[in-house]
C-alpha cells in the first residue's frame, strides 16, 4: 500500500496529504485486487493506526456493496474468512478496537449477511456465535452486527427499492424460520450473564431486543422469564433506561387486544409494586423521560385494544380495558405536569387518545341513556315520564357540549348508530329506532348553522346529513307501529326541511306520510294533533316546491276542514285547535301558489264558503236555543268557524296581499256573515271575542276596505259590556287609530265619548272590598283607557279630544292627572305622563286652546311633584323609575313650550309653596334648563330621593 498516501487519513494531516489519500481511495476502489490487500491487512493486523483500519473496512465495504458479483467463489470465501479472522482477533487483542471501527466492521458484516445469507452463508449467525461465545468483546461485536443487520432490514429512514424491500422480507422470513429462536436464546444468556457485571453489554443487548421485537414472534420475548428479567432491570439505575425502551417496544407490538390488555396490566402491576408509579420531581429526568414514553405506549396500547373490542362488540373485555386505562390516568397527569418538558411531551399522545375515548365513552353512554325503557307510558304520561323527559333535556345539553369539543366524532357516531339501526328497523325494538332518529334530529342543534343551511357549506357534514335524511325518507320507517317513532320521523323531516330543496323528489313520499294513517289519520290523537302542526310548518317551508301538489293536497284534506257539529259524542279526527293549522296550511297553499288571482279567489271561496254557510245556520240555532249547555256548544262552534277564517288570512304577506290575490271580496263576505253575531244577546263574551279577533286580522289584510264595518261593529261591542270586554275592545280601536290615523278621525270623534262613558261606568261600579279579581280587572281597564288616549294623542289627532266640548275635555284631562298621581300603578302613571307631555307639546304654546296654560300650571306641574312624593312611588322599582323618566320629559316639555315663564312660576310660586329651600329651588331650575335631558332625569331622581323622608 502507498504508505505516503495513507498518512493523509489522519485528521491532523495537512490538506495536500488528505487530498492524496482521497485520490488513493478512489484508485483502490477501481483496482481489481486492492480489496485483497485490505483484507490481508485486517486479517493479519498489519496496521496499528485506527484510521488505516477504518480505511481498509471502507474498501471492503465498497467491494461487497458494488462489485461482489465480479468475485470468484474463492475470493468471496476469502472475504468471509477475513472477517471471521478479524473477529477472532478482537477477543485476543490487549486493547479493544475504537468504537467507530467496531461500528464500521459491524456494517461490513451486515452487508455480507444481506448478500450471502440466503445463498452461501446460511450459518452466518451460528458461525459468529461459535466464535464469540460469551467473550465480552466478542459479544459486543455480535450485538453491534445484530443492530447493523436490523438497520439494513427494517430501518424506516432508509429508502429501499421495491427489489430491496422484497429481498428484506425474504431475509426476515428465513431468519424467523431458521435462527431467530437461537438468537433470542443467546440474548437471554447474554442478559443473564452480564446484567450485574457489565451494564454496557446489558444495555446493548436490551437495545437489540427492543429493535428485533417489532418483527419477530412476540411470544419469544413476552414470556415470564424474559419479562421478569426486564422488570428486574427497571430497578437497576444503569439499566433501567434501556429496559424502559425495550418494554416500550414489546408493548408497542401488534397483538390480540385481550392478550395485549393482560400483558400491559401484568407489567403495570409489577412496575407499581416496585414504586415506579410514584413520580418525584427530583427523580432522574433522563429515566423519567423514557418511563413517560413507556407509560404513553402502555396507555395507547390499551386504548387501541378498547377500540378494537368495541368494534368487535366484546363489551365485557372492552370494559376491562377501559378500567385499565382509567387506572393510569393519575400517573398520566403526574407525568404531564412534570416540570421537565421532555417528560411531559412524551405522555401527550396518551392524553390525546384518552380524551378521545372519554368523549366516545360519554357519547355512547348518552346515546344509551336517551333510550326509552319498556315501562314508559306513552298514552298516559305521568310524573315518571315527565322526569325522564327532563332528564333527556339534560342529556341533550351534554351532547351539545360534546359537539362543541368534537363535532366530527359526534357526527360519525350518530351516523353509525343511525345507519345500523335503520338497515334493520323492521326487526329492531321501537326504543332503538326512536333514539336513532332522535339523534339525527338532535344534530341540528348540536352542530348549528344559520337559517337551517345544513345541506351546504361543510361538505363532510352536509353529505352525512343528506345521506341520513335520504335513508330516513326512503327506508319506510315512517310506517313503524309505534307513536314515538312516528312522531320522531315527522319532527325530523320538518327540522331538516331544507333537504327537500336539495332532493325534491322525496316530497310526494313525505306528503303521503303526513296525509294518511301514519300522520293526520293516525289512530293516536296525540300523533294526529302534533302532525297537524308539523304539516303546517312543512308546507310553509317548502313554499314554491308545493306547486305540483296543491290541488291534490287540498282534496285530500277536505274532510279534515269540516266544522265539527256541536252534537254530543261526535268524535272528529282533529280538535278545533288542530284544525286551525290545517286551515292555515290550506291558506298557505292557495296564496303561495302560482295560480292566477281568479283561480286563487275560486279556491279561497271554496275553502271559506262552507264556514259561512255553517255559521249562518248555527247562529239561527243559537238564537232559538233554550238550554245553556246547548247555547255554549253552539257559541263555541260559531267561534271556531270565525277562528278558522281568521287563520287562513295568516297566509297573506306584504308580497302577496289579499288584494293581489283577488281575495278581498271573499273576506268582506266573511265580515258581513260574522258581524251579526255581535248583536246576539246570548253567549256575548265568546262571540264577541271571536269576531273581534277576526276584525284585528281584517284591519291588517283588507286595510281601508274594512272601515265601513267598524262603526256598527263598535256600536254593538259597546252595548252591555263589562270590564273585560272593554279591555279587549280598546286594542282594536288603538289598532284602527294607529293604522288609519286622520282617515278615522270623524269616526273617533263620534265614538269617543260613548266609549269613555262605557269605561267610566264600569270603573265607577262598586266592588266588594276583598274582590281582588274585580280590582285587577279595573286596573287593567284603566291601563287600556290610558293606552287609548296615548294612541290618539300620539297619532297626532288631538282634535278628537279637543272637539268633545270644554266640559268633556276637562273631564278627560282630570282623569289623566288622576291616573298620574292617585293610582299606585307605575305602568299607568308612565302612560299618563306620556299623554300629558304630548298634550303640552300640542297645546302648550302661545296659540293653544284657551285655558290650557292655566291647566298646565294648576294641575300638570303639581302632578309632576305630587306623584313622585307619594309613599307608594317606589324609586327602587324599575317600572316606577320609567314613570319618573316620563315625568321629567313632561317638565322639560313645559319648559320648552313656556320658556322663562315656567322657571319664574317654579321659583316664585310653586316650589316655595312646597317649602323647598331657596338654594334647592335654584339648583332644580338650573338642572331643568340644561339642554341634555338625561342630566335632568338623573337630577330629578336624586331630588325626590332627598325630598322623601
């Protein structure tokens, strides 16, 4: 060999020598027989320089890797013999080779193994073992060779060609068959021999076991003698880190979930009894980092077992696995909060997976507990049933919270339960079918979206919901013979109505379910009743998509629209309350249709004419009825007829008015039919209530077309009326006033005093001292009266009051003053101050009615002080504070309209008469003159708080 060139291998050599050494290496690589020189140098230990030895191994490595097939059998045999000779020499040398040479030698051995094991050197490991026996230096090389072989075969960081991958698989299979049991036995012997006297070799051997365990038969290692030895090492400070890693690899190995659970638990028992589960912040952090990794591996292995067992339906074993997991949580948390970040980060995988199964476990529990039990009485729900309904609400909140944390998991869990159940709904118990549909229903709130847009946006979620909805409507489950399932079906269909915009082909199927024995004609009144409401919502939400089915649906619901006769014992399919929804639905179908106005009018007339005809007949019968029960039944029936007609009008909107739909005439006919009921002397309260509601609707729908009917209707309603009648009549007048304003001024002027007389008459009626309901009725009527005055003045029609003659005007004004001061009702007081400030604004200027300025100073100003000074005026009450706020507005308005004259009156006359100190008077007047109204409002509150004892 070129001795000069070899000098350049020394790291301290200068650049020229190093350059020469590199060139020499390249030259030797090309040379045919240079490897033989290197092999001889190694076998005969010619060179003592470490760098030259390393160099020789590099040349051999290159030959084996790239030019081995060019060698003759004899030459290949020479390489084998060279390596074995070198290995034998290691055990006799006075000093061991440097680590980097041993590692390089191990790599060359491994390369030769990969090349020759399957063909020329099947006894590779046995030859090495026979050489090294239990000699420590020999064992060291043996273990290094094993690690190098493992690196060649399974190192995931090395990218292998598909040819190499196939070769490696074949090598591993052959090793498992021919030599692995012997290798494992050798490891056991090494560990047993050196565990107490050579920690370095023991750790090396543990590293080998950990590396090989991932691809050899686990039972060779996961057995009593090996595990006990490894666990023993956990108590030896110099061995425990490697023992930890080795146990981690064992735990990480794939195996049957029940066996894995048992293995992990047996390991844990020993580790716990050895005191390793008690973590001390002062412990060796390097060991704890490895131990944390081991606990993480055990936790994740148990969770993987639990998941498989749940999937396989082995609930008992899954429960055992779950208990094993939960037993590790305290240890997991101790490691997670450790101050060393490596220790903490090594356990995060277990934390994450545990959280995941915790969510799954809670989810499964919630789904199970949502289920009705056999004893639940659906036909006669009592206290137990009510408690379960309440309990279900709590479970729903829990599910909603879980959805916030893990929406994908919830969606996947519900989808799994739903699909599994609905595949076999015919043979599944009702409670399981009900809960499967219920879970789909609950997803809408658990995974909320704006405006019910569940079928757009997030593709995964939209697809899942769409698939489940399709299954729901096509599976035939709507025919399930249990009310809870039927109701859940309809509730869900309506909740996800936007599905039918995406897949409108399913609308006819669902409509039929609503209309036949599954829905509106179900044997259960409870189902029929709920379906009536849901059907109305369904039709409303589909709007234009209902067009092809309108006439068919109207024909099919015809019998459900019939007014039930007031005969005893007649059992209609739907109650009158349920029929309201059917009438509304019919109205919606007609109004939202694409028909012409003429066609809409015909359909609406067909809908309402039977009601009008029935109404006339029943009204005549009522006039002649003697028996009070009969009268009551007839009046109820008449009231229903009016209510149904009223409900149809709810279909109209700003876009589709009664006029545009050509339906004004039909509703005017209804008005003419219903108004005569107001003059019926029998069952006045019931009849008036119904007609009054109809009038409210018609004011909205018919607008000014209704006006000709108002005077006579009002006249009838003011006859023989009681407090409650008036209280309900006033909102009607308020509605007319606010809507039509000056259009109805003549009518209001005409009926103003008759209405007031009726009100005063009722208010002045003597009542028994303890009759609280009569007192309350009067209080409500008084509020209604003031609300009427507020509407009139607020609509800019003060002339309605002004034109009633001086005496009547004065009387009205005094009732407002009285309302503001005398009655301890803050709601009414607030309204009275609003009226007073409005009147001051309208009449308080220089050109106001004669005498009104005097009235302001004599009565309105004093009212603003007398009311808040009363003991009943509680400034801690929110409503009273609002009344005081309006009182402040009144005083501000007086100042605005009367100017300095108002301040002068307060300073010189009124406030001194109340014995207010001059400095307080000054302060009060300054606050009143502040431009910011809020300043005065706040001041007024303080003023009265100080003034009250």
